[in-house]
């Protein structure tokens, strides 16, 4: 294993995308408690400001799908908090529904946010890290990056892409002292998965994901599944004969993501559609 330069979070600059709420906010809280100087980026600037007011750090507007917005975010963040030590690519969206039922605009938005949002952040953050010979990037992917689910086809595609991107860039930059890790949560108890009943896949609290992100700074692990056993289950599923796996899927009613399950899910989808429509007409 490559020996990465030690990275002390006390006084280090950590930038987090989608940090106004959910996993991003929980991660900001953990990082700030360890003495990090935290830059909080979010599409919802007011949410970012609330997080900054509660935990310290600086709040910035950020649209991860827009490389110019991402560049401005990191520029402002480094001006306020110094050279970037850790980038947490956390922002994401998760529309659910049949592949042919979701709009092309929503498909594109999912890839722009979940994949190119990560790509933009990495392309902007890596040069400085490589110049300094140290740094760490955490890409918050998903168990959906290894285990496909009906009704999440494009979300699956986006997270499979992030898992592969993380693994390949990790190989490229490890010799230069810069680590890239992926955190793979199961379903998370945030707005992203609101109203989706994915049992027996467990829903975990944002704080558990945040703990894994912080732990990656110390361990520099390639992948961290949360909870840990779901990673083993995804690996097992990959080698399980299809008839047996399909029988298990039927038993767990794996078609539930094909439709909204609750008013909360309807509301989340409506907000995504509204945001997508607004972007198309901007």
C-alpha cells in the first residue's frame, strides 16, 4: 500500500459540497469539531449559511454541475481558509421511476450533478494537491454504484461511474501523495431517499456516513461501505447465479423504487422536476 503523507485535520482546509444539510452538514460538523477550517458549498446558499452559523466555517453558493461555479467556490474557499487539504464531493440527486418514465432532462441532470459534479471538483482540486504533494479527495458514491435496483437506472449509472472514476484516479495519483476514496452508503435517512422503502437494505443516519468520510482521512481506504457488511453483500451478489439472485429480489420486492411510495417522495420528485425545469429555462 502506498504510504501517503500524514494529514492532520486540525487547522486543515476541508471543502464539502452539498453541505447545507444531510450528509454534507454532518460531515462539516465532524470536521469542524476536529479543528478543520470548513468551506460549506451548497446550491441553497441560505442552508449553507445556517450550517456555517451553527458550526463555524464559511458559506458559499455552489452549483456542482457548473464548472465555473465550482471554480469560484474553490477560489473563494481557498482565499478564506487556505490551501485545500480535503475535498468531499457529496452533492447528489436521486430521482426514482421507470427508465422510460423519467424525462430526458432529469436523466441529464442526474449525470451532470452526480458524475460531472464530481469530475469538476476533482479536476479543479487535484492540480494544487499534486503540486503540494499531499491531499485527499472523498467521493460519496453509494451502494447503488455496485448493486442495480429497478427504478434507479440512471442513479445506478451515475454511481457506478463515480465508483469507477474513484478507483482509476486513485491508481493514477497515489504515487504522488494524493489519495482518492469512495464512501458507499446504503439508503440514507435524508431527503435524498425520503419516502423510499428499500427494506431489507438498511437506512443509516447521515452521521454514520460522516464518520466514514472522516475516517477515510486517516485510513485512506479505497472504499468504505456503510454499514460495512453491505459492501460484502454487493460483492456476493455479483457472483450469485442470476436465478437465485432474482428469486431474492422478488422476495424483497425490489420494484418499489419504480414508483413514489409516499407524499414525501412525491414532494422530492416535484422539487427535482422544478429545479430541472428552471435550469432548462435559465
